[in-house]
C-alpha cells in the first residue's frame, strides 16, 4: 500500500504553487536582491541522516508500520548557493538502503514477498525560504520553514524475493517478456524546519518525498506507474560564506587583527549587506579608526547649494534607513526615488566596496526606526536602520539605540 494518489497530487500542486510564488516574490522585491554577486558568496553545505521507507507495488504497510523493520538508513549531502534571502539552487547526493514487505495482493490473496537493496540519486534542486517569502524579513530570525523541488537521475540495485518458492528477481534483468530497469529520472520534493545556531551553523529536521519515474525499483509491474521513497531526516548545515549575517563580526579584536580584517573585507563583501551584525564602533571605544574612506562618485556631482554645504558641515552622529546595497552603481538615484516614492531623497555612499542607498537623516535611532517601519509596511523588504558619523557608515551599537542618543538637529 502506498500513500494515496490524491494526497500526492495535492502536495505536488501545492508545493509547485509555493515555489512559483517564491520565484515571483523574489524577483518582485527589487530592493532585496543585489544586482550582482560573486560566485563565492552565500554557499552552504548540509549533511543529513535519516530513515528511508519505500512505497510501491511491493508494499503493504503504512508509514507508522514501516518503522518496524521496513526503514533503512539514508545519507544525503547538499551543496547550495543562495541568490537572495528567499531563493537558492543546489545539488544533492542521496544514498540509502531499501526494504519493503508485501504480505497480500490487492484482491486479498496472501503472499510473502520481500524487497531489499540500495538506491542512489543525484539531483539539482530549487530552495525556497517560506519564512522570508511570506513574512517580513528579519535578520535575527532563528527559525525558518523551507521547501525544495528538484530533478535528477537515480540508480538502484534491488532484488525481489518470493519467500514461499525461494525465487529471486534482480533489477536490471529480463524475465520472460518483462524487462526491469535499474535507472531512471526522479523528482524529489522536500520541506523542513531550519534553526540557525550561529553565523556558521544551523540544524534542521525535514523530509523528502521522491518519485522515481519508473515502476522497476521493486522489480514488480502491477498497479502503480511510479515507485516512491519517503526520507525522514535530521541534519546540520555549515555556511561557508554566510550571507544572512554578513561579515563575521561581533567580537572585540586587537588593532592589528581589526586592520587585517578590514583588508580582508575589501575583498570579501557579503551579498546581503543588510544582514551585517557589526562589532562595536572603534570611535565609541576610544580607538583610532584606521580604515581608509572610499568616496567614489557615481556620476559628475553638480555644485552644492548653500543649504547642502551647511548640511555637510554638520558634524556628529546621524541615523539613516538603508534600502539597498550593490557592488556596482545603479545609475540615477532619482529613478529609485520615483519608483518607491520615498518621503526623503535617496543618498548614495560608496564605502568598503559597496554602494549603499539610504533615505532620511535622523537625530535619534527612534525617529529612524519609525521611518524604517513605514518602509517595511510599503513593501520595501530588507530596509534597516544604519548609523553614520561625518558621512561614513559606522557600526550600530546598543548605546546608540538608547532614547538619549541624539545629535545636532538638521
């Protein structure tokens, strides 16, 4: 007995709809996706261990009954690249044992067949983070729900045994007019829950339901057109170059280590700049800031008005709302201003290899936070508050977020 066909059809349709929605949502949220990334950014590696259950013609038991002797160990390794906080693409290698028992036919006749062997597949899959898709983006989110849909090739080496007569039929052989294959295409669909432990590690629990586009895995031609495997697993993920949290900051370092890290970050800029979890500001700790300021204009700058010069002369701390970061200039900021109808002009700062686009200048963190929430409600996913001193972005500390932290009014 296998999972009902109607359940399979509904699950396929639902997951396909969600993944299509994910792609549409990802490409529609223009402010969330940088226009250009490097190949080495935002890769992760996952290792999963779990139990595989087979559903096909040689199957008489349900999911819970199969845990008693009809589940086999499966191992899965995934390599994935995220293109945004919502969408990723990866490659999966899956290897498992197969075991199943058939003790009666569809007409109720008692039989005694057993299936055993091994199964392997290599697939390419699309990954969707549903928490970021359907909920507002939160850089501090620990728990996420995800889904996958893939296409690949599978091979198997199985044997069907009639325990009454003792006859054995192997996959990849021909018996009379019946020819049994040992490879075919497969379509895996998965879902799970991911818990982010820190910048580099996450744990997850999930399942993958694989439809093999062949009826030969169980070496039995009767009834259902495709054989299926259900893989329940737990695993860990290692983020090689994490994009969700940006640079791996947050610890106090010596001046020598900080200077070395600044040089590294010029070559290793995260894709998702709004995910940065920065370390304490050297200015706040009394240390001399030794990072060179990059001020590369996007285009020829017109002469400043007296009001602009007065604004530039103001020294101190200010808060802005960042809406986008890019490694290349995006052209005239007025186009961005017109498209999203911001209440404040769009400003561009080129620093540490990134063009950062911000709106508003506020004397307190609370005022900037109000504007940030307005932008999130308008659909500007990924907007967040940043701190600037003398025109240069600096790390945002807890002290700056206090209501008493103000600068000169503008």
